[in-house]
C-alpha cells in the first residue's frame, strides 16, 4: 500500500478524483468529513446510547456521544503526531500539498464515528440482535438466506452497521454521507466479510466490517485506496494503516475512562486507581501535586490525563517503528497489544469487567435490553414480511405505520427486509427503544 493512494480525497459517490492541492485552505477536505458526521442524525442518537452504564441515573457517566468525542480528540493527536514524521519520511506527500493536519483530520473523523452503527444498550445490543437469529424466533430465516447473509445476522456487528450508515444510498441521496475514501478506509477496522469467521489470529480477522448488502460499496472503497487483499478465496483485506490509530484511540479511551467512570460511580475503590494507574504514570506523575488534590474526582482525573498521555506516546512510537509492516499487512496485533504497558492495561480491563461491565446494575439493564430488542425484531420483521407477501393482518398494517418510510423501501428480498428492520432498531437510542417497546406491548399509550 502507498500513502498517496491511501490519502484519497475523493468522496464516496464522486466520479473523479480530488487533488489535495486544490482544496480550500479554510476548510480542508478531510475536516469536512468530521463536520458531516457531527451534523448527522445517526451521530445525534449517540447522546442517549450506552457506553458503560445503561440508562444511568447520574449525569456524570459517559454516553456513546461523549465517548466518541473523546476518542476523536485522542485520534486527532495520534494522527497529527504520526503525520508529522510520515511527511519527513515521504516528502512527495508534501509536494502534493498534504500536511500533518490531514492525518489528524482523517483519524479524528474516523474516530468520532467509530461507534455510529452500534445498537442501543451497548455491546449487549449487538449480542441481542445476534441471539434473536441464532437461538430465537429468527432461526426460521436460516434456510431462506445465504450462509453469509445469515452470518451477518447471527454475528450482527456494529462496525458493519456503521459502514452501512455511512455509505447507504437513500432516495434522492447517493453516496451516503459522501465522506472521503481515506476516512472510510480508516474507519474499516475489520475489512472482511462475515465468513469465514476468524480464519486467522490476525487482528483484521477478529470481526467483520461490512454486511453483504454493502459488498459493492466496500469493494469500491478498498479498490480506490488500493488496500492490499489478504485472501484471494474470500473478500478480506489488510487494514488502512490509519485504522490502527483509530483503534488505539478507542482502546486508550475505553480502558482509562471507563475505569475512571467506575471509580467515580463507586463501583471501583479509589485505591485501585492508585494501584493500577500509578503503574502507567510512575515516570510522569507529580506526587506532590497528586496529594495536594482534595477531591477524589480531581485525583482520578489527574491520573487519567497522565495515563492517556503515556499511552498516546506508546501508540505513536509503535506505529512509526512498524510503518513498513503496517503498510505490507504484516502487523498482526493492535498497537497497544505491543506496548510495554500491555500487562497493566490488561489488569485495568480485568477490574473493569468484574466491577463495572458485570455489575448488578449493568446486567439487570442488559437483560431488559435483550427482551426489548427481541420483541421489536419479532413484531416489525413479521409485519414487513406479511405485508410483502400479501398476508398482513390489521395489526401488521398498524405496526407498519409506526415504521418510518425509509425502512420500507429496497425490500425486495428476505435479507433486505430483515436488514432494514435491524437498521431501524440499531439506530434507536436507549430511551426511544424503551418507549417503542412499551407501545408495542401495550404498557404505554
């Protein structure tokens, strides 16, 4: 892979390339990507989607929206710092008009939308959709779909749904959000289809990045960017290099900030902050300053800021040391998996899992989320299929009046109809999903 092609300013839906040197310097091409995402409906819904604690009754805890914004800030820093060195290594990029801010803008834009396809109720929302098709009433569709289409559903993936949102054509709208190919490439952490499942231990095979419904859009993106194909037997490619920085930004934020949330909510004792975070920041901490802080939130915030700074330095150093391997597809792990603080990071994640992600408050609300999502899938898919087959009941007709018009189009096949409903439900905020479920079950009028 080569940087000149990987930094393509061409927008999804364009018919010709856009040279970097001809861009308006007051609003650079890649910065437009960030702006379009921020103003999108899908991004707004993240303000009421779970990050750590579903439906938290405190105003402190992070949502998907605040998490995404923080990831974009870290991502921008990573991109700029890497970009500065890469421009020295590849002076031809300077001649073409690229700046280190371009790298920062790409990573920031891909980072701010990294969770844009996630369903309500956190990662349990993805699992709830998958379980409906794997073990619930959705198993009846297995024989009606191709193996890859069915795998899209039983392993429903927020990353693939995000790519769908970003590229899907709507009536009168071509090219989705019309983002640059460079940003779309950096967004694709897992540039492969759902089957075969985890064929190797390479990081790109951990999950999948597009549904069968977006196969042509995916191929268009990777071909424009000239991303290297990983396998000739199926649709699988090596990552756009900047996807490693997007992943690192997310890893840094959820590792450190989820831990901070747990401490401030009282789920994790403050002593753990000192014991675990101090191992990350022992070379940068000002002990006198730390002990001068009177409030727990201030002390934890100080440690969090230092820890993020340390991990940013690590990610930048590892990326630059392995640029050649990353470009050739030989770099098989995430950046933080290769850092000197891997053991400390794993310790923090282990505590977060036991104290936060598996806490009673989280588990009880995830159980409710499973039921809510399964019920909605059942009702809406049944109504849409019955309407298409001419067997809709009066109840089905009423249900379809609740479904927005855009989710009733492009439904010629069983797969398209099911994916349309999955997209509708995935786009819901936690609160809206609860309200719709109450209406469907007669608990609210």
